[in-house]
C-alpha cells in the first residue's frame, strides 16, 4: 500500500509505515517523550492514529459503495434511453442493440467517473485491510526500527 494509513498522503516507500509528514510528527512527539524519559515506538505512536482513521475509512467506503451502485443504475438507465432514442422508434437486431448498449454504458461510465470511483473503493479497502492487519498484530506491518548508538557509549 503506497498511501499513508493516517493521512492519505503518498508514502515514500511501500515498506514505510507512514508518509514523511506523519513520520515527522512522530519524530517530534517521540523526541519530546524521550527528553522526558519515555520511549514511543513508531508502532505505538501510529496505533491510536490508525484507530481513529479506521472508522472514518469505513464510513467513506460505505458511502463510495452506495455511490458506485447508484452510478451503475444511472449509467444503465441513461444508456438504455440513449440507444432507444437513437433508434427513434425503429428496430435493431438484438446483438447490435446489446453491443450499442455496452458501448454507451462504457462511455457514460468513463464520463461520469466510474473508473475513478472504482479505484477509490479499492484504495479504501486496501487502507482498511492494512490498518486492521496492523491493529490486529500483523507482523508484516510492524515497522523496522533502526538502532542508533550514542557517541558516548
């Protein structure tokens, strides 16, 4: 998943837990905590942010799925009416009618943003799956921590 699970920005690398902006927020908060003698890991920092984001993503997914179904119905109805109007009361072979209807649906689907909506739904589903996997302890979502030795050690 290339999208940040916290803010939707683009992650620099697929393996990164969050985008550079969220990582910078983590660095600031973790730095303050460390100055106070506490340690905040990237996973511990990200977890509450992801929990908050999860419900928002589920709502957006549901709304997008409803819009997708409505768009399908609208495109189907509009394409059918357009082909019937083009026939102007005339007749066409069933195969020709079906092909014209399919072409009109495809055109209307693209014009009305159906492909964009489809990919938006897939992105929401991927984000939800990633966050749920992370929150449920998926080992593949755990960040790789870099150990740094101090110069005085």
